[in-house]
């Protein structure tokens, strides 16, 4: 495990609202053993979302939550079947979501670097487009983990 | 003379906005031919730490922070723009304009 989860069933995710997207991805994290109690984790993510939207523009959202429920820091990626309103800063709908689950422990873990690197590159339009263009899991993984 | 900026980014969760703000600061600086050094204080601790001599050479300081940071006193006496990480993620050009306005 390298801290990045990309699954076939998440590349065409059906959801109507951002809360629904967050809940479904949190549930997947629970299935994968990354999150113990997904309800607590969802609360952390939604609370962060309410402070300031994570719809950072370009059709992307970066919801995130730090919680003791998170076993190891992980990003789970989804493409939405139908773009969803995320209250984005550019007012556009979101079609790609990167949910960051950050471990509550103070000790850093190796995955934080991947998450941090990803966060930075999401500001780069070319990076975003390269992921938008492909539905090949291996390609997407490569794009995400390569610096 | 090239304009020089030093900046620190620090968001509460320590990952997303910290590094998105860093990326945007670097992006706009590059676009405008401004020299910038960005220190991040996030989930992995302090990275790319700004030295006293770098502060001395800087024309203005940008603190894109949502929380308290280590070593804030390094920047005392320098024209400083203190804002949250969100404006830097949302409107980095405007943030730069505001920072450059502080340079007398």
C-alpha cells in the first residue's frame, strides 16, 4: 500500500451531493481497513468542508479530515458519473474528488509526502487534465505518485 | 533589481491547503519573475526553512497561515502580509498585488 487508493468502481461514482460523495468514499476507506469508524471520520471531513470549501476550481475537490479513526494517511480518488455542486471557488461543478484521510497521530507517516505532493500539483492545470483524460487505473496511479 | 519575497504557509490540517498555497505562490512568482522562497509548516514539520539572511534580503513577507507558526519573530520589522491559506488558493494574483503594495 502506498497511500493511494484507486478502484474501478470509483471511476464512475454515482452521487448527487458532496456529502454523499464524502460518505461513499469514507465507506470505501472503511472497507479497505483505513478508517475504523467512518461516521467519526465523515464528521471531521464535513466540519472542515463547512469552514471553507475544498472545491478549489478546475472541477476538482480535495475534501480532507484528520482523525484518530484514520489508521494511516491515505488519499482515495473518485471520478463522478455526474458532476456535483461543491460550492467551488470558480463556481464550476466538480467531477474529480481526492479525499484525503489524515492520521491523527502526531508522528508523521510516509504517506504524508505523497498527499502533500499531490495537493501541490492539483494547482497545475496540466496535471489535472492528464488525470481527467484517462480511466486507466495504472496510468492514474502513476501520474499521482510520480513527482 | 528582482523583487524578493519570503513566505510561510501553514493550514490547520497540515496537508491540503498548506501545499496548495505553496504551489500557487511559486506559480505566480515564476509568472511575474519574482524570487520567492516558501517555507511550509505542515504535517511533516518545517520544510524549506527560511534563514535570517533570506529574511534580511526580502522585500516583503507573506504569511499564508491559518494557525500559529514556529519562528514568527524572524520576520519582525519586515513589511508583512498576513492572510489565510484560502485566499492564496483562491486568488493568488490578488494576494501578490497586496503584498507588492506593501513594498515602499
